[in-house]
C-alpha cells in the first residue's frame, strides 16, 4: 500500500471528466498535483477547488517540440514526478470508409504518440529519483474493436501494448510501476467531443455514456490500483465487461457480434 502524502502527481486532461476527478482523489490523500490540459481557466478552476498544493501547467499534447520544456517545468516545481497519469485523449464516431486520413493522424497523435513522448521524456529522471508510477488511461476499446472507433481503438490498443512492454523493462530494474486503466462507460464528455469523419466535433453524447459510472468512482478505483500496484484495471461492468472477457474466451463470438452491430449501424445510420 502506498502513502501519497508528499508525492507529486501529474495529470493530463485534468480540466474535466476522469482527469479532474483523479486530481481530487489524489489531493484528498495529501499529494501535490500538477494539472495539465489546454483550457487554462478550467484548469485554474480545478486548482482553486483542490485541498492540496497544485501547479497549473497548460500545454497542447501534440506540440511535440515543446514537450521537453514542459517536462522540465513539471520537474522543476517539486523536483520530481512520482505518479504520471496519461489521461488526455479524444474519441471517434465515424465509419472508416468515410473518415479522412488526417483524422487518424490527429487522433493517434493525441491518444498514443503524446503519452508515449511524455513518458519517454521522464523515464531517466524517474529511474534516477528511485522510481515512479505511470498510469495510462486506455479504454475497453483498447481490447475490443468496436464500430465507429477504428482510430480510437488503434490508439488505445497501441497504448496498452506500449505500457505492457514498458512494464517488462522498468518495473524490476528501475522501480517504475505501470498501470493500464480500461474504463468502460463513464459519465464524461468523451462522446460529445469525439471526432467525426471530417475531424469536426460530434457535439452529442451517447446514452450509455450518460448512464455510465461517475468519474469519481473511476478515480477512486484508479487511486486504489496505484496504491496496490495493479498492472491492469478494467473499470467496466455489465455487457462491456462481458465483451472483454469474451475477447479472450470466445473471440469468434465477439467478432460476430461486432460485425452485426456494425451492419446495424450502417443500416440505421450513426446516431446524430
């Protein structure tokens, strides 16, 4: 079990949703919090509500040329980052056949390349500091290939693969623990902010997201996973959990169900 008092937790995508909730969960445990995202005012609002020391460090995750400087600023604040939570991301709601290639580039940069860069730029410092814990917020879509999410699933599958391989290299050798988090439906703006075929924002949510678990429930589960060094947290229930289990036990059944859903969506049209 870990004690988070005096630890520094850096959270990307911290202005809303799961990232915001994670900030409050760790702050309540006595951690210092670095809040990152694009919206400065929203980040400051979170900082003002936290019962902990915090730093607002805004940046655009795909501004790769600036990431080294951003990492330097984060480490200069408290001289270390004990827990990195790669949470920033964007989803998708479009058929592959209709989707412009640029949508794939942008989504992969946000959801996969950026967390890889942000992690890579800190590994040496984390090892030199005696260890750390890296959390990657993937998705149930990181295990299941669902229709309308080809780019998103590609990124989230890739993120799990990178983190699993990284764990094999740094856990025992450098005391850097790695946790993959696979949320199912959590009540956030992820569907509303998803990209459509031409890269514009969708602007509407999904019923399963609106009826999903609260971000704070997810955040508390993430905190406990870090406390107990859980390599993979699947925060899902009901059908979503059954589908993940089916992926391993009865993959052909899952593929058939996914194909049927894709065909149904094609007939009925993407919900608008």
